[in-house]
């Protein structure tokens, strides 16, 4: 029996899938930098940890705000994913940029 998802759930699934692909790319690029296969900024390991702490607090705050506004579950989850999505998108662009020497 096919499952038909409402538009909000499909957007949430697409947002999560995009973020998952970008996160895997970021992990691969950071691992390559840690193994010395590509140039890496000296503070990259610290940045990797610090940004996660900021993303967690932003995510929890955004989800709480959406819940207090009475938004749907899909909107709450989308609000919670947004800080992570911004960071994975920015990191994948920054780490994959060709650096001139």
C-alpha cells in the first residue's frame, strides 16, 4: 500500500536528506584534513566542536519558540533542523572551496 505524505512532511524529509548529504561531505572533508590529505585551517578541530554547541542551543530555542507559537510538529522539527542545516551548508561550501596558494 503506497504511503502519501503531506507537503509539509515531504519538505521536512527533503530538508533532512539535503542536510544529511552535506553533513557526510563535511565529515569526509574534515577527515581528509585531519589525515593531511588536504589543507586545513589550524583551528578547524576546535571550530568543529564549538559550532555543534552553538547549533544545539539554537536548535532547542527555535523548536521551543515554534512550540510556544502553536506550530505543527513538522514546523517544530523544521525549526530545529534549520541551525544544523545552515552550518552544514556553510561548512560544505567553505571546506570544498578551492584555495589558491
